[in-house]
C-alpha cells in the first residue's frame, strides 16, 4: 500500500503542476514568458520519465487483462521444497532466545519451577540440537542471527505488566535484564564475532517487532529463515508468523525448539506446519547442509 500511495502522489503532483502552468504560462530568468502549451509539453516528457521510474522502482505494471494495477514480484522464483528453500546461500539460521534465564538450570525459568522445564520437551536436548544447527550453519557459511530478549522494566508497557500480574499474582521478578548473565546466551550458543554472525535485541515476543531484523535479512539477500529456540508457542511462533507474513520462507527445526508443556509444543508445530512453513528434524537439515 505504501508503494501504491507513492505512485499516486507522483501522478497527483504532475497533474497539479500541469494545470497550474497551463493557466498562467511560465516566466524564465530573462523575463520572457514561455507559452503554456510548450511548458505542458515539456512537463509531459519529464512526467512520463518520472512516472515510469517510479513504477519500475515500485514494481507496479499495468495489467490489460485484469484492467487494474497488480503487484509484480521481480526476480523471484518459487522454491517449492524445503531443500530448495534452505539453500545456505539465501538462508539465515535464526536462533531465538537461547539465553541463560530461559535455558540454563540456574536461570530464571528454572528457578520459577516452571512445569515441564526439564520435562517432555527436554530443554537440554533443544540446546544440544541448536549446537548442531549452529555448527552446520557455520560450516555452510549461512548467515547466523542471534536473537535475545531484553526484559528490563523500562521496556515493559502497561499491558505486559498487567498480563504478568494476572497470570502470576505478583510483580515480575528480574529476567533477562540487559547486561546480566541471565540475558547472555547459553554457553556455546552465542556469536563468535565474525561478520556472518549478527545480534538482534528484541523487547517483545517477535524478533521482527521494533527491531532491524527485516532490514538485516534483506541486506544479505536472505529468502529463508531456519528457526530454532524457545519457547515454541511464544517467541518462536511469533517470529515465524511475522517472518512468513513478510514473505520469507520458513523452515522450523522442530526438535530444536522447546516449550514448557509438551501438548502446547506439539500443537504449535502442527499449526506452523499447516500454515506458515515446513517442520523438519535437525538431523535432516544437518545432513542436507553437510
């Protein structure tokens, strides 16, 4: 819609200028008056060029068959299979919230005795498989994105505080506070400082909301997101949904995603597979890349 508005504004500016000059003519620096018809003709030439450039930049072309404007996606070939989609040349491994407070035995979630932390979904197994994905991504030189949640009070709005109070009956204890051990990545699952490993700090569930993630991905020519992390039904799902809505292919390493309730984890993966991407096992992806 933004591109359409830009195009329509360009048309409006051209028509307005033409009408104004047609009614008054135009005086040059030497005081001579240029006939209105000549001025309008000149504007028409410039306008055609400008509008064509705008249309080309916005990728909008007229469709005679439908007698309307349609969006044309330039230089895009559909990738039908997950193997095509997960080509490391255009894939980014997006590791969501693999932080100490969420995944370490001494972290905030474990200390809150959240049911299922070490239960059916097996957070420790999720960390091991995420290690495998990271090693494979480094070997294949796929882009690596390390997403971390920052939960300082100054980043939380009223709705967030109200939700926590409703669910837990008390003020939210410090969790993933900026600069703390809890906000840091689980050992071995953080960036190594190379140019192909980038950090995205977020303040809401989705890694796209209020961050530069989309800009970073498009700057690197990324078409596919390979996603792992925690929690499956929270930040992982939110990131997958937003990524798909932004026209990225999504491949989800289901056994490298973890939640604190098995039924919720499985229900989320089922919905993601149905509507938002392809769910695969870590070993399938590792084998494909190596």
